[in-house]
């Protein structure tokens, strides 16, 4: 079981920021990543459709031999985690609860900001999860819809990134939060900008880092943590690999290889390999 892979999926490239943190914390592990790039974004889909997509992604990854499943997508974590946890024969970890737990732990003023896509903010998933760990925490949420295209266009160091960060974060900063959760997997690419705007007094929670810690803890409890050897990563996408490779290489700061295109996530088309 130790030599089985960590399975991860997202609707596109954003989940690679989670993969980056998992690779850094768990360098001996093998990872299989699925980017459902043909159907991105998930945020404008119905909850029923998102759950179906998540199930299809999870089933595909099971055919690749995995010991744990990471939902590296905030929208899918919010809507499909409970269902996948019941249906999958391996542990399932989402990106929301680890970040929420850390935010509830570190806030001293009991005021936490959450930024994310419109779909994630509308779901109230972070507010619910943070209050589960500490009911007295006040949560101030703000959607930041232009952050994703800014990151995917490689504009995170340009003036437009600072302009939009100042616009989006103004209300949260005025509210006096001492902790801010980056509730979208694209946002760690903008972490420097977000830190500059919020100031050094604010704890910035990278949910990918917290998710990686949770993955390590889970594997340790189950006696499945690899402590030697060389880890590798394989990538599968449901649309042309070119854009995924270009953006993903920027996210990971390394050239992506071993990317394979799959034309369908229909479970009947799965080939065990």
C-alpha cells in the first residue's frame, strides 16, 4: 500500500498549487493528478453536475492505484466531499477543512477573512467549517473573480494584480481581520501581492500547505507514508495538454512532463494501467 500513489483532481490547473505543497512536504510520494480541463470551470455548474464530475474524476483516479484521494478544488470540496468520503474505498481529503481549521487556530481577534471564487463564497463552506472549529469567529467573505484570469494570464507581477487586490481586499482589511484564508487554489500565486496589500499583521492561510499537512498526517496514521525512494508525478487532462503544460509549468516553476490526454471520464472507458 505504501507504494500506491496520492490521487488528486481539480477542474483545471489551480490544484497544481496544492500538488506543489504535497510534493515539497512528501518528496518520496508518487502523485497522479487529473485536471478536468475540458469542463472547467466548475463554478457555474449545478451542485448535481459538480458532484457527478467529482465522482467521475475519483473513479478514474482509483483505476490508477491510489491510497488517498485529494480534492484539490474548492468548489468540489464544498459540494462533493461528503459524498466521495462515503463512496470511496480510500480516505478523501478536501482543501476547505484544513485551511479553516488553521484559520480558527491562529486568529487572536476572532475575525477571519475568506477570499475565493463567487461559487465558493456563495456556498458558505469556509464560514461553516471555520465556525465548526470555533463558533465565535466572525467570518468576512469576499469573492475575487478576476484573480483567476490574472494568474492564468501570468499577470501576477503586473499593476493590474495590485489594483484588483486593493479593490477586493479593502473591505476585508477595514473590517480588522487578523487572518485571511486564500480560498481558491489559484490564489497562492498571488500570495506576495495579497501580503503586500493586507500588511504584515495579517496571517495568510495557504490552504494547499494545510492540505499537504493533513495528507501527511493521514498517511502516517495508516502506516502508508513513504520515507525513501524517489517520488514522481503523472498528469492527465481531458482537453489539449498545451495550455495545462504552459500554465502548470509556471505554477510549479518546473517543466511539466508525463502529461496524457484522455478523451472521456466515462467509467466504462477506463483502462487499468
